[in-house]
């Protein structure tokens, strides 16, 4: 009961600190709008995102009932942005889930067990860091082929070293603390000590890092889509929309403007929320 009460008080304190951060609140509202529109895309999108209307191609914003205009095939840009948000958010969350899970488990085992396993994991981390993130992703996707599934698992597997290093450092700091020593002295197995006493205390920085990782994954998937290695047309995806519109930038700049604005809004939203979570969960680490 006492532990539950302490957790509740800490939760309320974190929530108050988060709500005092105006940018974090703004970011949360932005994400609520984007995630809500993605979840309700078939309802809120005014048109079928794949329906072509060549007669009304290149319509400017506000014409013929198209709030943001139409693309080179006459498809409604707003509808494609709304449906594209589903794919971009899905990629972001799945990529971070894969990276955080793999990195947290490997970092936890490496930091707690040490020895040859620690050396093996750290050498693997160094190998991954030796290659530029996007170049490695492009190379792998070029081998396995462009698809949303390949984008997600490739970006997830090239992102895990960040979480592994972070968790390993946290575990090394906790390894010899009194409560961990007491758990070992009580006869608990090392696996139970790791997952019951050590893991819960390293999740806070993982959550904050994951919040920043989602927009990074969205940007990476948009870059791959721009290069033609991500989600393939005619499926609406923000990076692919920019790639399709770049050839018509003089005639219809709105083809690349609105997908770019959508990416910027989502990235800013997650960054604001990440900053707010970091300051709320670790007030001692605030700058200034």
C-alpha cells in the first residue's frame, strides 16, 4: 500500500510538471489531432485517397472542394495526408518498439552479466555505429526490396544500439546499489533480480529516448520514401508524396509543401512531448 501511494504521488508530480511545460502541452495537442485523424481516416478524409480525377489535376488549394488542392493525378492532397499519417505513425511506433525491445534486452543482459556477452554486444554496437544510419538502411532495403514491412524491421534493427548503450550504462550504475545487493543476498536468481529490480529502474530514460525515436523513424521512412525505397505508390506516404511532387515543384508547389508541413508538425509534436517528459521525469537534469 505504501509503495502504491508513493507511486501515485510521483505520478501526480510528474503530470503536474509536464502540464507546466507549455510546449509539451502544445505538442500533446498536435499529436492528439494527428493520431485522432489517423485513427478516423476513413471518416474524416473528404475523398478516397486513391481516386484519380485527371480533369482537376493540379488544382490549387481551396478549389473544386479540395481544401489543400490536388496532385498530378487529381487525387485530393488532404485525404492522402490523412491516410498517409496512418502509415507514418505506424512505422514510427513499430520501429521504436523493435529497437527499444531489442536494445533494452541486450543492454540489460550486457550490463548485468558482463564478461564475454558484454564484449560481444558492445562490439556489435560499434559495428552498427561504424556505418551511417541511413546508408545501412538503404543497403539492406536495396537487397530485400522496398515495402512497408521491410522499412519497419530494417529501421528497427539499425536503431537498437542507441537503446543498448543507454540501458547498459544505467544497469552498470545500478548493479552494486544496496537494494540490488539485498535482492541477490536474499537468494533471488540473477534473472529475477534483473527483470524485477533492475529493469523497472532503467525504463524512464528508455521511454524518453523512445519519444524522440519516433520522429526520427518517421523522418527516416520519409527519406526512404523520397528515394523510392519505402512505401510504394499509389499508397499515400508523406515521403513518397514529396518524391512524386518534386517534379512539379514549379507548377504546383503545394504537392510537396503540405507533406513537408505534416512531417514538421509531427516531428515537432513528438520533440515537444519528449522534452516535457524528460524534464518531468528527471527534474535534476533540466538545463539552466
